[in-house]
């Protein structure tokens, strides 16, 4: 890993953290595809480790808006989803997993663009949690299923609820990945090196949050999801 690659990784991490702090999703959707192209050492485990302090901060920042009941049902689905993700990592090639997740993300983005939505029933919340757990564990991109679920919520409710879900879900992911022997010392070191950039990005989002309308947030989620899916699809096709 060279100095240029590290500088690019720091910039991408800061930008992705600012995006997540503003619209509620986007960190892994932006950072994972780009940093994989820069150097595969940066993903996906270091990004999963970085996401934990980020989501904790966001929960504390907007804790008054959290949808506790909905988050509980989503998290009920995250555990079997995370276990399923670990099993897939051991059975399916990463390139195949990337292709599967790219397809899911692009379908979700197309559905959002068409104005489709899902009711926030317990069943839908549970299955959104399962889908998020699988994609979050295998590629560190667990946001699209939950963004689709909460797309018509207010900005504060969306950001805080997703942060609460992610903080617990990421704990589950890190635990299952560690038990499976997927987390290594180099991953922890890289996450620590990128942490200052994460903090800068989150701090900058404080000046943006509250200055943009909920409709703008939904458009931002749609754009980020579409770009993430496209990037994963390109990586799959060209074997990057």
C-alpha cells in the first residue's frame, strides 16, 4: 500500500462519512466500491470496523427521533442475515457475491425511482433486516434494504433509526466475522489509520444536517444506491 493509495482512502472515507452523517446511508455504498478499486486491503472488513463508531455517534446525535419498535424488528432479522452472510462467504466466490448484491441494490434503486414503497409492517421490517444482514456481512453494504424501508420517513427519523439498527447490526457482523476468523490484525490497523478521516467527515455533516429538505435526502439516497450498485456491477464484470 503506497502513500497515494492511503491519501485517496482518507479522502474517500471522509467524504463517505459526511454523506452518511447527512442522509443516513452511503458510507459503505461509496467507500467500499471505490476503495476496492484503489486497494483491496481497504475493504470490506476495515470499513465494517469503521462503521461502528460512526453509527454510535449518529445514534447519540439524534436519539430523540429513533423508531425503537421498527428498529427492534429489523434487528431481529439482522442476526440470521449475518449468519447467512458468513456462510455465503465460505461457500460462494466474492465476485459472485458482488454480482448478487449489485443486482439487489440496482433493483431497490429502480423501485425507489419508480415511486414504489413498502409498508413498515413487522414482517417487512424483519425481512429488510435479513437482507441487510446478508449484504452487510458479505460486502459491508447493508444500507439499501433499510433505505428502501425508511425512504418516506423524515430525515431525523431515517438517520437515527438506521444508525441504531446499524450500530447493533455491525456489532453482530463483527462478532460473527471474528468467530469465523475473517477479521485480522491488518484490518484493525487500517481501520485505525482511517479513523481521523471518518471523524472529520462526521463533524462536517453537522453543518449540513437540518439545512436540506427530506425530499432532497430521498433523492440523495436514490443516487447513492444507484451508484453503489453500478460500481459493484462493474467490479463484478471486469473482475476488479
